């Protein structure tokens, strides 16, 4: 059923999906986002948790869940789980930036099996719009197409619903800044930036300045991870964090097997096919993944070099160290970590599709150091982990470490 503005329809199902599309016209330089307001009988939110947006993707009880995407979003609503105090759910689109609704090439709402609603965007000067409302009526739920705009964007819209705007506004600005850094040189990473920003803000890392390093196990057992593109995929995701943390957006890279090597810094200019390029930069023997490094893993020498490299850093250093296991040099690894704990160095060890991670999986029990500066998690199958889960895992513990390291004067 095609709805017109002001038209409503009774919802027969208690579980509905809403798909929003808002592709932009050429030259669009702002950021459109879906925002959901869960409203009480007075038409106001009762607290921050009732404002669902990129930094708060689900209502506390899980009745409303937002999945943002590139110029689109999906909303899942289980009406039977909506708290009784919530009388209305407003579905809105807000534009952060100088563009207006007229700069969208399409603005539509599709509720599969129930209804569709499309708005003409040309000539519209607003920066925010209420697309639809789901509301209680005589013991049932109804859907109403709205199409009401707000010229000032998020602020007047949010204020009208009782939201304290000064709190979310800085978050929104941080989000846009990261995405804008990627739009020109790495547009394929913009959607990753959206996802990463949710975790960065959650862990209070969205304004942190830090140096970033990527260390990759190139021993023979990692061959499948390289061939499947998993190593490049992890590098892409760390590059998004480097773009946020580092003013220059650069990331140091080391590879190791029996020997180790520091490669040229990763930037947005050389990120595409970076792993392929270093694999083919020189002659490799049959058992080597990276030229000249050999085929067995030997972690301590590269770790010691990294400690030497960063010991004088004035900024915190975030190191992502991937390996598929076979870790055996326990005491030498502990010594490198113990030494690094005296400097502003944090290690995020990531097990990638392997086993026998040895001491790396037991670092919580390693207390003989100045500060706990490590975390480990394993990914059995990289293809099965969502980007949301990956960024959560990558950023866990880092915030707590940098708070404690700052207190102790490490940077």
C-alpha cells in the first residue's frame, strides 16, 4: 500500500521492519542519518535511552533496533516488547552539515508486506524530517506517514522531543569528521567509519590522539589467511582507526616470521592492495609469505624493536598484533611486554584462525609489570565476525589502559 502524507494504517503484525533509503545527489557534502525518538504520552523522551541513533542503536529492552548503512538504514521493531509508557515512536532523518533535504536524490520508507511512503525532495529546504510515526490507538498500533520538516536540523527536532541536544551534538561532529577524512581518498571505508565511530564514542576514544601500528605474522601457517584476503581486511579496519587517532592518518607496519621487517607506512593513498604489494616487493622462497622473512614464527625480536621504536613517544601507542598461534617463546615475549609497560605502549593481540596462542591468551595472569598494557582475543573464522563485533573487540581495554597510563605520566 502506498501511503500519502497524513495517511495511517493499522499494523496487524507485532514485529515489523522498516527500510529507509536516502541516496544523495552529486556534490553532497553532509551526513544524513536516521534518528528514532521513543515518546511518552506528553510526546517527549523520558531519558537519553529513548533517543535511538548511531551512538545508541537499541532501546534498553531491545524492542527497537537500528542498523545504519551507507545512505540507508533498517529499523527492527517488536511492538509487543515496547514499554507501556511509550505511546509513540517517531522515525526521522537528520542531516548534519550544510546540505538540505533537496540534496537527497530519494527519500523513501518501505515496510515490507505493509506499506510504502516516498517524499518528493526537490525544493525542500529543511535539514531534518519526520518520516513516520508508529503510535498506540485503542489497544492497537498504527503507522502514520508524516513528512514534516524542521529547517534547523537535529537541534530543533530533538528539542521538540525533549532531548538535551548539547550532549549528542559533539558526538555527531566527531562522526562526520572521521567519515569526511575517508570520503575523498577511501570512499569504500566510509561505512566502516560509521561502525567504528559507534565503538570509539562508546569507549570514549573519539577525541584521542594516538600512534597506531600493525604487526602481522607472516609465518608459513598464515598462508591461507593471506590468500583469503583476511590480512588485508583486518588492515583496512585498523586503517580506519589510524585515520581517527593520528593527525596524519599514517600507520606503522611490521611483518615477522623467523626474521622481521618494518615496511613503509600505510596511508589512505596506498592502503588498497597494500598487503599484495609488500608480498611481491622482492623474491620469495617457496615457504615464505613475505620476502626474506623465512617461514617460522619468532615474535620476541620484532616486539623488542617496536619497544625501542616507541619508547620515547609523547602520544599513546596502539599496536594491533595478529598471529595464527604457534607461540612458544613465553619468557622472551613476557620480557618484551614487561619492558613496554614502562612506556606509552598498548598491545592488542589478535588470534586469527589458528590455535596454541600460548602466553598471549594468558596475559590477564601476567601481573609482573608496571601496568597492564595488553589484551587478547581470537577470531576462529574472520568471515563470520561482524564489523560491529570486531571494533568492539579491538577497542576493549584500550580506554582503561590509556586512562591509567595518563595518570601514571607515561604520556
